[in-house]
């Protein structure tokens, strides 16, 4: 049986976070809820999520700063969720490294569909990146925290 994909939900509104967790759990995702930016930054290397759902307006460190911190060390997909619907906010979030941006309130089916789409895109991109273009063979890749070890060409990044 395949391992469940892990989704980290970072939102200070506990009711919304619980609802999101419920929607995703029904779709066989493992979820963890964090309510502030500082805790999220600490928890990411521990939980090792396949995707982060990130609210912008968090106590302490805001979602933009969390996104910056994540992008400095990881390429884990990020979907920003926010009541901020101005074009400026969306563009800034995407330019800082978010893979998608959804405005609150949102439809649960659309959220789940976007999570699946981003994960599918990320998986396909990872598979393409792990093939050896010279030999046409798939490379054996091991990811651990912020390290990627290519067992085919003996490289570490």
C-alpha cells in the first residue's frame, strides 16, 4: 500500500484548518495543523510534508515570510490561502515561490482538486528531473531533508 501524502495546514483560524483537514483526510491525505508561522518553520523538517497549505495572515511570522523561509531550503509545493484577494497579494505570493493561490472563502472540492493537481505536477516534474538524459535510464534518487542524492551518477545536491 502506498504511503499517504502529508499535507501541512498552516492557518491561525482553527475552524477553517479543521475543515480543510477533514476534506483532505476524506481523500486519504495525512494532515497536520499548525496555527502560527514560527511553529510551521520548525515543524516542516520534522513532518516533511508533500505540500503546504499556507495562510498569509498568521500571528508572528506571516505567510509571506514562511514562504521565503521554505523556499530558501526546500522545493515542497505551497498553496497559499488567504482572504486577501487583491492582485498585488496574489502576485507577491506567487513571486515568492507559492505554486498556487486561493482566495477565502473557497469551495472544498476546488481546494482538493488544486491540491491533487499541484502534487501531480510536482510528481511529474520530479520524475522528469530524475531521468538521465544521456543514457535514457531513470536515475535512482534519494531525498532526505534538504539533500538530494543521485545514486546513478553519485552526486549530492
